[in-house]
């Protein structure tokens, strides 16, 4: 199942498990304290409850109930059950009970504890009153007096509230009536300005009429354009000849008729006489004279003889032109009248547009105000009815006559005491665990292994001389784990935390155990230049390391940050030593320090880190700091516990795994 989780989720699970183990260890460690605190608190609470019930006058309890049934009217504001509970649960009402019963001052001060006012959940309009006293009669008298005070208080409050609301409603009604009178005056003025009693209907009808007139005007414009186009096509040619012919057409027709009569007479005379006959000659001469006159008239009209058909055609065209002109004049006259009427109507519409919106708005407001006024009148009437019945809205269901006696030694009192003691003890446990996690100390190898990201190598007992054999056995287990376990055996940075104070021969024993396991080890100590810790005598000097057998010392100028040259020489010396030894322990003289780049630089030059903590001495905050530091660099961590108890070491030697 864990294989399906991501690395981050697995890490969170390990952290949660480690935190649970540490917290459980702290609780187990202080179990005797928690048990003692629980017993003391339980005894104290039990004694207090028993004494309180036995001596404070709470032996007898009387109860009664109030029923809240307000008149329901959506138009008049009514009090809800919760609001009534807040009002009637005031301490001043309990003091009023003491005044009503003429109680001594000492008893008045305890009324806050003796009287109880509770709202039931179902139904919520039922309220339970409880009174406690040292005698039955006093408890009954208190609870009945308390009920009477609450009923009287509610009646007074409700009547005052309704009176206040009635005054506000009356004032609002007067104000609404004044607004309604002002609206009526404004409407009369607007109607007189509009000149009609129905400005909205008039404007609607006028708008319809203007639309029809505009459509008619558009149609007239189309007809006028068509008539002008027709007249233009008729007047497009030269109509001078046509007009002259039309003017002299009767004379031409008369000459034509005379010529036809002469032609008829000539034809008859030619049947009898020759062309030389004087009668024929005279008719021919008359005929020529008529024809000459006819040609002269035609010449005067500016053209050749058109003939009767052409004359008739010209007459028809002239008649059509006259008709078109007359129709065009009539259309223009109609358009002129329509434009004048449209201008008058539009002017009237503009006048109405300035008045109609105001009239519509005022009429709407007047209608709404009339509805609100009618509703307000109903509310005032209903309020008067509710004020008459306000005192009967809260009633006592049944007067209290009996009491219940409470036994101070009943089981629920001790259960209550146990619950209080358990809550306080649990709070103390949570506080102890929190302080232990923040400021506590590492207990041992199991807690170190619970972190999940530290490979624990073993535990070293305290008291070197007294547990010499246990030390050798522990070093053997450490060496065995170090050699056989899947951990890096190269350059190991030894992070000795505060509280971890191994014996000076600890390093020698570890070297000897590793040598016996077949691992060549070398210990390189970084110490401040000029400080204590440098052995006497001369040794082999590398780039900056003073070597003496399987131990070496690397002096530095600053304990908070290595200079680039120092870091480069340290890396070169470690490379040279790595060729000769299987494992190099890089330690810091005086233990690990917070701050600076010193530890990060050493971690960068190392392949893994060995965290050395002191059992019940090293703070968990110190361990958390080193874990974050090593984890950020990405190096594997190993752990070693010093100063453990002999019994703990023996147990861990038997298990020899974490």
C-alpha cells in the first residue's frame, strides 16, 4: 500500500509516526504525574460539588413553564422566541424578584445562581423556570414570583413597544397624507399645462396621428416626384409649333373643309366642262387661294402641314400636360396643408412630452402611496387590537406547587467531577507534550530511529570506568552496523550536538573496533588556529593537515566560515587520505555551532553525516536543526547516542536493530 504513495506522502507518514512515538513516550514518562493530578482534581471537584449542594441551599428545586403565544400579524412587528429569551434572561429581573419577596441582602446576591431561565428546543415558545432553595416553600414561592415578574415585564415592554410603533406609524401616515396632497396639486398644474385630463392618452393618439401624417407626406412626395417626372417628359421637346397649331386649328379645319367642298365642286364641273371653262377656272383659283392661305397659316405655325391626325395628337398631348400640371398643383397644395398640420401636431407633441413623464410618474407614485397608506391604516388598526391583548401573550402554564429534592451524593455529580478532572488533566498532558516536543530532550536511540531518516548505529553508555565492558560491546555493535549496514563508508562528518559528551577514549575504542572489523579509519579534527586541542610533538604535515598516525588536525582561522583557500586545501587533504583509509571521520573541535556556513561547507566536503546526541541531554530543537541542515544538503544521516543508562544499553545491545 505504501508503494502507491508518493515520496512526499511517505515522508509525511514517517514524520507523523515519529511525532506520535515521541508524544507517547512523553506521556508514558509522566504517567504518574498525570494520575496524581487527576486524583487530586477529582477529589477537589467532588468535595466542592457535595459541599455546594449540601450547604448552599440548593437541595430543593421547583419548576414552572411559560407559554409564549403572540398574535401573529405580518403587518405589525412581533417579537420572536429568541428575542424574548434574551430580554427575559437579564439579571435585573432576578433582582426584581428579590425586591418583590423582600429577601435579605445575602439571599438577593445568590439569586443569580438560585434562579434559572431556559428556552426549550421543542417547542421553542415554551420557557422553563427553575428556582432552588433550602426549603420547599421558598423554592415554590421564588419560582412563582419569578414567573409573575417575567409576565409583568413582558406586558410592560410590549405595550411600550406597540405605543412607540403606533406613534411612528401615525407620524408616517400624516407625512404620507401631506405627500399625497402635494402630488394632487402638482397633477392639477400639469393637467392645466397639458390642456387635457389624459396627457398620456392624448400623447399616444397624437403620436399615432403624426406617424400617419408622416407616412402620407412620404406618399405625397412620391406622387409629386412622379408627376414632375411625367410633366418633364411631356415638356421635354419643342412644343412651340404644337401650341400654334392648337391655337389656329379651327381656322385650318375651316380652310380644309372649304377646300374639300371646292374639290367636290371641281370634280362635278369637270364632268361637265373642261379646265378651260370659266366656272372651272374660278373654282380652281378659289381652291388655290384657300390652299395658299392654308400653307401660309402652316408656315406661320412653324412647320409643314401636320394633317388632322397630328393636330388631334397634339391636342391630346396638350390636354394631358394640362391635366398633369393641374394634378401636380393639387398635390403640392395638399402637401403644404399636410406639412402645416404636421408642424402643429409636432409642436403639440413636444409640449406634451415635457409634461407626460411627470404626470405618469406622479400618478404611479400616487397609486403606490395610496396602497401604502391603506396598508398603514390596517397596521394601525391591528396594532390597537394587539395592544389590548399584549399582556395575555405570555402566560404561566401551571403554577408550581411541588419541589424536587436533590441528593448531593448522586452518581452524576461524581461523573461531573471526573469529567472536569479529566479535561484539566488532558489539558496538562497536551501542554506537557507540547513543551516536551519544543523544549524536551532526546531520550534514546529508539526516539532517534523514529525520525525515519536517521540510521541509528548504536548507544554508548555513560560512566566509562564502571561500564568498560559495556563500552567495548557497544563499540563492537556500532562497528558491526557501520561495516555491514548499507551506509557510506567514505568521508563522514561527525556532528556532535550539545549534551553529547563521550569519553575522550571513545574515538580510540571506535577506531579499534573498526580495525578489528577490517575497516581502516582516520579521524580528522577541525579546530581553531592557536586554540587548545593541538597535540604536542611533531607529526606529518600535509597541505594544511597535521597527521599523527590515524589521527589528524586541520587548523582554521574562523569557526563560522571557511576561507576558499582553506576549503580547497581541506578537500585536497581528504582526497589524499581517502586513498589510504576506508573511512574518514571529519569532526569539529568543541561540537557543532549554529549559524554561519561552516557546517554546510563541511557537509559539502563529506559523503554522509554521523549525528552524535546525548541521551536525556541533547534538546530536540538541536536535533531538528541538524536534520534540516543535512536534509537540505542531501546527505544520508547516521545516529549515535552517548550517555545512555546501562539498562538501556543492554536492551539495545540485545535488539541491535532499529
